[in-house]
C-alpha cells in the first residue's frame, strides 16, 4: 500500500481530525441496487460484492442515484487520484478542499464528480480549470489489480482509502482505511469469495502501541 511511516504524534493529530470530519457527515448512502450510485456489479459473491463506481451515464448525464450535494465551480485537477488507479480518476483542489477521487465525465461537458461521502452516492461537481490532456478512457477499473477506494464493512461503516498521513506500527502495518469509528490496517484479505479487513477503534490506535485487530468482513468494495 502507499505511504511510509509517519511520526506517530503528528499522524495521530491528522487522523483524529480526519475521522471527526467523516463522522460529521450525515449518512445518505443508498442500498446497493445495481444503480450508478453503487456502480455496476462486476463480481457478486456470497460475502463481498465488488462494483465499479459510475457517477455518470454513458451519455454524460449524472447517473440515477447520485446525489449532487453542490457545485463548487472550477477546480485544479493536477494529477491522477491517489486513492484509485483508474484513468478517469483525479485529485482536485476546489477552494481550499482537496477531493480524491474525482471521476471525469468523458461524454458530457468538461466536469468531474468528486466523492463527498460517507457512502457512494454523495458527490460535488467541479469544472476543471483547464482542458485535460487526451488520454485513454478505460471507463472502469480493473478489479483484478490494485485496491478499492471505498468499502462498506459488515457492521455498516463506510471506510475510505487514506491518502494522507497515517499511523503505522511495524507489527500490523499502516492504517490504510479511515472509518467513522475506527481504522482499517494493512491490506485487504481475500479468503476465496469473502474479503475481510483488520480493524481497530481509533482510541485503541492512539494508545502508543499496536492495537489488537478484529477481522471484519467487507460487504461491498468500490473500485
């Protein structure tokens, strides 16, 4: 996974503020139904459903089930998303807020849908400050490689890939996932059709030593 070990105290301050921000967002996510709010199911298993996130239709309209919370005007989208390897996913700065990932609308007017959270349906629409260079548009993620950028645990929590400073312990690795009430550690574990993640509460992680992890099943993974 991305990132190196950061200084524990500084990282803890950043993560505590980040988790508080996620917890303050009201949960408006819709249940998985095969609509664009959750994406197109590409792998349906007994335990974990893997979907490709699609905020726009092929004709360039905002997809059904996507809730446009606001339009934030222009944004500087200077690099590909850190959270997603998709060719249509970018990292954008609108005002003083960094959004990652933001998905480019290849069929409609130049714009991007930036994920707002906590679930998959809420987005902010932004217009890029300058035209993007021509690049191949894959249209979907390759779920055989990489890692999802958003997951839903079996306990109902949505967890997002941490693209900034994070906690690290040699024995359990990096806290790669920010959840409303805790952290996900290391890589996702795939046990056949079931995916799981090592999880701890935030309070346990800030105790100065590696927390004891609970293996929690992943209900849905978005790529």
